[in-house]
C-alpha cells in the first residue's frame, strides 16, 4: 500500500511517543486543517465530492464513441491529477485486482461492492495508485514506467468500454428473462395446485357419493331388520380353552376371522366351512412354538388386504404376523404395560396402539417401525379404534373419550361416563359409540363435547364389555354379561333406539360387523364369548363355552 503523507503541523507531541496513535487535530491552540494530506473532511464535503466523482464516472462510461473515449481518458488523467493535488479522493475498499475487471454477459452481479463500483461509477484508489510506489504521489523522473503502466491500464479499461452498453443490455435482458421465468413458474405452480385441488375435490365428492350410496343400502338393511323382513340366525363355534378376548375380520375376505384369547393362542376361522386352524400357539410350556405370545392376548387387528396381522396383550409386545405364511415378522417393543387396543388405519399399513401405560403410539407394519407417541390419558387405556383418516379414538379408566388428530398431534376431550370406559368404535369420521362400566351406551358427535344420545342401563346395569358399528352405517350393537346382545338403530331425529335382543350366555368380549350389500351370506356379525371379562377376572360365569359366535341376517 502507498504511504500516507501527513503535514508536519498536524502531528502533536503525543504522536512521538506512540506513532500508531492518530494525532489530535481539535486542540484549541491549533486550527483544524482543510484539504491537507489525509485529514478527514466534513460529511457534506465528502458527500459532494463523492457525488461529483460518481457523476463524472457515469458520464465517462456512457461514451460509446472510440474517439470520445480517448478524450475521456485525457479528462480522467487531468481529473486524477487535480484530485491528487487537492487530496480529495474518495477512498473505497480496495479491489482484489489492481486492474479493474471487465464483466461480460455471463458474469454474476451478486457482489454488492462490485455493483456499487460499476453502476454508480465510484473511483477506486487502486486504479489510480500503483501498489509498488514508495511514496503517495511520486514526481520523480524515474517513475515514468509506473506512469506508463498506469496509462496502459487506463487504456485497457477504456478500450472495452464500447462493450459496456451491450453488457448492460444483455444483463437487463437476462434479468427480465429470469423474472419472466419466475413468474411462469409461479403460474405453473398455481395451476398445478388448482388442478390438484380439483382432483382432490373430485375424489372427495366421489367418495362421499359412494359412502352415501353405501349408507343408503346399509340403512335399508337396518330398516328391514326392524320391520322383520330380515331375520337373524345364530351359530356358535367352540374353539379356545380360555375366554375369547378379541376378534377381527379381513375386509377383502370377510369369511376369514382371527380370534385371540386368554390361552395365548391365535385361531384362524373359515366361516364357509366353519372350521378353525391354530395360527399361533402361545405359552403353555417353557418352549414357545412359532414365536407366540407369552401372556394373554387382549387385542388384535388385520390389514384390509389381509396381509398383516397384529396382536398384543399382557406381555407388553406387539407382534406383526404374515398371514400368508403364518410366520412372525417382528416384535415391536415400546409400551411398558399391557396392550389393550390395536387398530389399523383402513386402507394403509399404519396402525395405532393403546396401552395401560396411558399412551397411544403410531406404528408402520410395512416398515415394522415406531412413528410417534401421543399423550393425554391420566389412567390406563382400555380400547382404541380408527377408520380411514389419520384420526382415532381411545377410551380408558380415566372415564374420558379422546379423539386424536394424529397428523397434528392434537386431541379432543369428551366427558359423559361416570366410570371406566371399556370399549369404543368409530361409526364414521364424525361419530362414534362407547360403552362403560356405568352400564350406559353413548353415541357421540365429533362437534359435541357431551353425548348426543345416552342409553342408560342398556344391559340391566351390567358392565358394557363390547360395542360394534357398521362403518358409515346406522346399525350398532353392544355386548355384556347379562345374556343378551343388543342391536340399535341411530337416527338424528329419534336418537339411539334398541330394536332387537339376541340371547347369548357368557361375556361377549368382542364384536365385529361384516355388512356387504348383495348376497345374504355377506351380511353377518361375529363375536367372541368367554367365561370372564377380557381385562380381568372380577366375575366368572360357570358353564360357559369359549368360542366364536356368528349372527347371520337372512331373508325372512
């Protein structure tokens, strides 16, 4: 860097002691110097000089004629000499190269300092002073080489000035083109989002239409059951050694049923042939066959396509099974208390689990991995159920009913029962049914904090041990230990109406509907029977056969 020359009158006695310390120029004994050496100027003077330099620079750069460029070089040299003499140069940060770099159409204008230099016409000190000079303004004859080098640099700079306008033009065009491209992208995105929205809206309308048609046909079945044009036939199949606690149907093959019980076994039933097969043998000795459960099985569910079966119970483990081969795929650990509720999200391999550790967990059967945990219950969870959306309901011993928005990790709290709520089923995405130890069956709406309809003492004051609902229908059922299964019809005007009772001895611990419009063999309900409650042994009913019951709805 060139050395800066200071006037001898501006150096105080303190500068002798500390050369690095800037001398004070505002003492009373000495007047401030103006335009001498590198003494700072006032703000107004600096702004005016900067403005004059920028204007002169912009005028020189806008010259497109080669002859005028030579004159501008001479003017710049004279201006430079004048500026050196007056020491009024505007010092900007030094550029990396001593020669000003010439930009082309492909260069980037992201650097703010370069944009300031080229667009506003600021003068860099490094363009005017050679880095090898020992003095700030050399006037010795030996420095003619440096002066020639300076002239060469200046000619190189001005020789390319003819291309500046073209460069600016191309840059402006490129910026306009980039802006147009960005606008086009935004329009495409808006168009794509609109089309996606239209597709989603159309699919939703189609699903609502199909659901409406299905509901209409299902409601016709309920009406026919109520008016007597359809009758019920009951079949009982004995199978488990201890109480049956859970059962599940395969949606795509409703004649295949899986049951689990307190004997730690899983049975697969063929309803057409009314035969059973041992799917998994549990703990009855020190050795386990096929990786079966070590404790009582309390809950299970199967995917809609019947590919995966999940089961859980007293051993705090969720087991994922391949239904085609009958092999155990994996043990999913996560709960530290017995698992009381399992439910697939319909149409997917995602499923939810509830436990007496008071948590709801989200899993993926395909990846066999844990996804999330949901907290809210203040006591153990007793049951859990889900349909198509990323929502589920859970009930527990804290007497609460909770509707979970899984994707948002939020919940809606409902209160209406006085004692532990042991069972629940979703009717549709906005309605669900629950049963409690207070003996009542409640029908809930998602937008109401209290039950829309309450049916007290549905089974003569006995605990409600199971409930079932036809998905997107109006046919409901409840089970207990009073010796009957109750069938209900729900309508917004009349509420929950019980219209039929089916005799069944023992604890009805689980229930599932299989209602397919069409042939009568596709309209039935299955339920599991045991001699005690699925979650405990508070009461034991003697002379009860453990097994699977079937109720068919046939033409009268």
